[in-house]
C-alpha cells in the first residue's frame, strides 16, 4: 500500500540543494476523509464510497485500504469496472476539499490547527493492485436459509 509517501531521487538532490524534495509516481489515488466520532476513527474513500472504522486513525486507514483492494479485486474478477467507482455524496468531497485547503493554509502559517476532519489520499500502483487482486479469489457461497 502506498500512502503517497514520497521517495527522494538523485535528480532532486542535485537540483535543489536548499531543500530536500522527494517524489514518487503512483498510478492512482483515492481521496480519504478521516474523522473521529465518539472515540472511533472513520475513514471514508470518496471515489468508491467505502467506509472503514478503527480504534486509531492508522487502523481505520489500514482497514479501508483492505476494503478498497477487495472491491477492486472483486470488480476485476467479475469483469465489471463500474463496481470500482461509486462516488460518495458531494458534501463529503466538499468537506475533503475544505480540510485539504485548511491543512495547506496551516502549513503556510506554520501553525497546527486541530481539525475535525482530515483530508488524505491513499495511493496505489497498478502493479500493486493487480498483484493483490490475483491473491483474492471470490467464490459464490451457497445460500442457506434457516
């Protein structure tokens, strides 16, 4: 799983000696809105409208990443691309944009504002997704009525 964590390159080391610049290229990213309600962290993947929960932010994001991989794997296995993309309601994207903008403003002002929600992205490479989807095989289970 990528978390949009950059990697330092020789090119950036040579070009910018006054600061360390890092880059990493991902094939796609999923916007994630993170909130904390009643002591439980909620991570919401906005392009897929998938929600995960955890006792910590990290736990919620890890669970969300697993759910995203499972959804992509299922869609690929079924050959139905539309199962991968289902946007969350627009108000969540608006919250993400505001939280993202507020975070950037906080960096510019060198202050850390405590926000109710955080805007992050989970990044993936195509190879990572395909490799993981090959491990997930979904079988239809028989229906059992009680």
